[in-house]
């Protein structure tokens, strides 16, 4: 049953009292039953499709509570709604998936487009052909797949062509045509690749028996076929029909060798589907595996895009529904990493905690992780600029910045017990280091180890100069430190210079690794996953500013440390001075050392030169 009332343009809605009258009427009439709901905008275009166990409770929740982010934008555009009730939760899942594929609403998760993936087709013909195709036609033929790559499908087809002598020609054979001898054998018959059903050299029953075995192999039921072939082979051998037995043995060995190359997981797992995922925030990476007779017969990974704030469970549920519709051959059991809130008909849903099924789930997740890594690497290599722009746009969204942070500047201090105090600043433009924009600073106004005062001085010098010279300011400032560093930068930027630049802070853990991003005042932790592109960019910036600052500090330290009184002693070179300083730590200790102690370090001759310098 579908609610279809006349749709009229109304004001966009955000709160219940701002809703168009038609939406209020339909909300009041919603039933407490499972179903699928659709949202339309003022132009009458479908913008979202959703499923519900209870239509009234689910749809009303959009308008009765405060929404955030992209969901709030969706709600503001709803001008009308429709719904369809169904008999069960599983029917709601299937109907939602069908509508999303058909209408492609703007705010729904982007489902994988399977049109480019290959399928193996067993054509509905008198003498069926088995071939690879990218188009599914509703003509009664059997389609198996989709396969993750053409190579995977070709390996299986090559095996079938070696084991079974079936036709590959496109001649439209009919039983009547065969009886009337209308067809002639082709080259495939002469090179022993086809049994020539065109001339009736193999009966339709025998030919279809081969097709039945092929169908089971493609489904993954290799064990069933091997057991049947072994029984046939032993039967021929017992009747002294050794040529027939040998022919079956060749086929048996080919299939057994193929099965031995498959990933064997456990002989106790007979027919299951496995679904796992890696949550990448905006993107969601899913892997599915089909296991038959203890071996992985199919593995497939793909990417899904979030449009709203869908939970991991909601995205995974949509992926499971979509894939089971595509694959057709449903297993009676599925293995998933979390409990699913919706029933999937008569399917047993397992969330393993230990044993072989947990190992299988972990194997699937490793495939999803590797797929994510490969996809990101491929994108960064093919179009690095586009990849960086996507990362910067994500950072803008996470921090709610007024503009994309095309120019980011990051500061770090370095000193040795308050001496030789310096600071470094690195500049990243469009996500890449801009070495021409790097700056180092000698701390001039601060005495002693005061990081906050040093940071104030450096930031003040940097941006007051840019303002005086009328040069553009960065889109984001990052401090290599926590809340304290952020506050002193804010005092300079806002209170002294009266400019507006977003300020973030990068905190480190006890192993001196980037651990969290702070933003806002008062600063709060921004939840960014450590394996995300944003986090990797921020960690790179922090490592780069630390390297730049510490390198400059070491040069200054070495220059100042070595240019001591020792450098003024005639006959004492750099290496001798280094030995003395490394051993005695300071010039004062060298002055107080005895001649004997100095001789132990640099030898008697040089020790006497040093001793006389300080004691005469």
C-alpha cells in the first residue's frame, strides 16, 4: 500500500511548526508497521529513501529531535513524503535497495555500480554456451558473479574449457537442425575442444550433464562434482572401460588442482557468506567472501559513499542486502562483525567470537583493509592534486572552517635548557610542503625556557609583518602543542593583531607520536581516525615542523657550544675540544680538571697546552 497524496510546493522544514501542511497530515496518518518511506523536495524530486521497522516512529524522529550535519540539511529540504508498508523487515530492506538503485536519490548512500563487472553466463539454449559478459539480459539464462576482475573469471573459464568439451560458437543450434544435418563441425572439434553437438556427435542429455557439472563448479560446489566424477571413474574401471576412466581422471585431476590452489579455511564450514568492512568516515570499504566446502570460492571488495550520518551498521546492512540481490546464489548463513538490527528472512546471522569463523571474518577484513590502501594509493598516484584537495575539503568539514585550508602554517619551539632558543615554521600549500615558505626564528626577547612566551614572540613577528606588507594570511594555524600553546597564539592573533585565523593544536602521546587534534576555544578533541587521510596529513605537518625546528636548533647549538674558550686555544682543534666537552660536559669542568685527568682524555701533550692556558 502506498500513500500518494497531491504534492504541493511548500516552505522547507526544519522544525515541526515549520512543516508544510501536507507533511503534517501524513505524519499524523503514519502506521506503526514496517515499510519504506520517501522524501521529496519542493520541485517534487525524490531526495531520500529509507526503511523502517516502525514507520511512524522512524519518520517522526526526523522532525521531533534536533538533527546535525548533513541530516539537518536533508530535513530542511523535505516538502513532501510518501511511504509503502510491507509484511516484514526483510521485505523493507529489499524494497529500499530496489528503489535506491532505480531512482538514485541525492542523499542516499552511493551504491556500487555493478555494470562494469564481469559475469559468467550459461546461455539458455538447446546446447548452452558458457561465456563471459558484462551485460545481464532477462532471457532465462543463468548469470554468476559479479567477479572482482576479468582475470578471476577467465581463470575459471579456462579451467572449464580444459575439463569440458562444450561449444563456444555462436551458431543458433536447434534440435531440429541437428536432426536434419544442417550444421558442420568447426575447428574446435578437430583440436578436441568441442564434442560437436552440431552434428549430433554428443547427445543433448550428455551435453546437459556437462552443463550441470559446470553450473555446480561455478557455484563453488567443487566437492560435489569431484565426488561424482570419482564414482564414475571407479565404475568405468570396475567394468574394464579404461579409456573412459582415463578421460574422467584427466578432468578430475584438473578440477582437483584448481581446488588445491583455492584458499582453504576450514572443512567444517560448508556454505556461508562473509561480510566485513573498514569504516573510512566518508567512504566505507566492504569485502564479501563466499565459502563452499571449506574453501573461499569468491572474494569481492568495493567502496560505498556516505551521504548522511549513517551508522556502520546501516551501511553494512545495505551492502549485505545489495550483494545478496546481485549474487543470486544465497548461502543459508552469513558471518558479520556486528549484530544487525534487521531480520534477513530465513538467513542465519552469525557474529563469531572465536574459532574458524572468526578467523574467516578476520581474513575478509584484511582484504577490505588492503583494498582501501590500494584504492587510496591508486588515486593519489593517478591524480595527486585531486586527492589532496579531497583531503583538505574533509579537513574543512571536520573543523567547520570558513574556507578550504589551502595554506596551513605550523610552529614549533626548540631550546637547550633555555639557551640557543629558536623556533621553526613550515608552510603547506594545497596539502604539500612549500619549502619557499619555511621560516626559522631566533628568539630575541625571551630569557630562559619559556615556550609560551617564545611562541608569542614568533607568531607576533610572523603575522605583524605579513599585515604590514599587506600579504595574504594562512587559512589555518597549527601549533605543535596542546591547549596552552593554542591560547597564547589566540591572544596574539585576536587580542593583539585583531585578525581572524582558525587555530588548531596537535598533541602527542608519551611516545612522541601525533595522537589528537584540538580545535576551538575552549579547545576540544576532534575525533579523527588515525588511519584517515586527514590524520596522515596532520602527522606529516607535525613531523616536518619538528624536523625543521630541531635541525636549525642543532646548527645553532653546535656553533655556539663549540665556539667557546677552547676554540681560542692555539694547538687545540675541533676534535680535541669535542672529546673534552663530551667527557667533562662544560668549559668550567675543563678548567677545574687536573693535568692527569686531561691527559687521560686527550693525551699528555694536548693536555699540557689546555692546562697551561687556563692556569697561567
